C-alpha cells in the first residue's frame, strides 16, 4: 500500500473559491504580586473566546504555543498550564485538559518547554478543523500544581497560534471589489459545495 501523507486529505477550494495562508494569534498574560498570591487555581483562564474574522471561513491545520521568557527578577515563578480547546460548536477537542507543552515551542529558556530555533513551530493538526467566519472557539487553561514557596510575584504570558488557510470567493479578490463572502453567502461549507 503506498504512503499517503495526511495533508493530502485536507479539503480543497471548490470551483469559484481559493485558499490563502493565514495565522491567528491569541495572547494571554497574568501578573500577580506577593500579596495577591493565594493558590495555583487563581491562575486558571477558563472559557476564553477565540474570535475569528467575519471575512472568510478558516481551516486550522497547525497549532503552536509561544511562552514568553520571564522578565522579572528573583522570587518570580513561571506556572505551567494544561489546555483544552472547544470548537466553534462548543464541542471539546480533548476529553481532558492536556499539558500545554504538548503544543509549545519557545525561543528562550522557560524550563519545561522545548527550545526550538525559529519558534513558534506549528504542530500539524489533522484532520483540519473547520472554523466558520465570524464564529469563535473556546479555550480553557488550567494551572498545573505549583509550589508558591517564597515567590514574590507570578509573571506569565503566552501566545496561541492557529495556522491554516482562509477560503475566499474569487470575486471578493477582484481589484476594486467591495463585496465579501460573509455578507453575500455564509460559506462554501453551508452551501454544500465544499470539497
């Protein structure tokens, strides 16, 4: 049986439509001083909407997490998170929250996260995830157990990257055109003409 790469099964633009590479970036940050640190649970980020643009449907084909290096000095801790995504219809993509390091790459020294030149480097997502125009996904980030000890502050920021394609109607890209597929039609998917 011949080898067939996963990307060969990605959808293709139907007649009258075309795909353009696109990347969404969502950023999160937390900073807590010594007097406000109580427990790891207060670092949880739950029910975060990840809003998509209204101009075209998005097909996610890769994901990466970039964790920023610590910028503060002595006594600063870097908590680690578990993550679960829910699609545009509210369905969880994983049965459990999984360590964010599974997706993460980082250009600096952040401890548990792999250090890769040119980060963030996306992990392929298969099968591709369909995200309708103007819809939103949801993300839950749960702090892993952490020893607060004598920490004077918590400083943490990271960026979630979705890499893939946007699917446009050809007429939307004609010079001088003011029409958008979101205004005229919902999408190739809802019209039943998607490949």
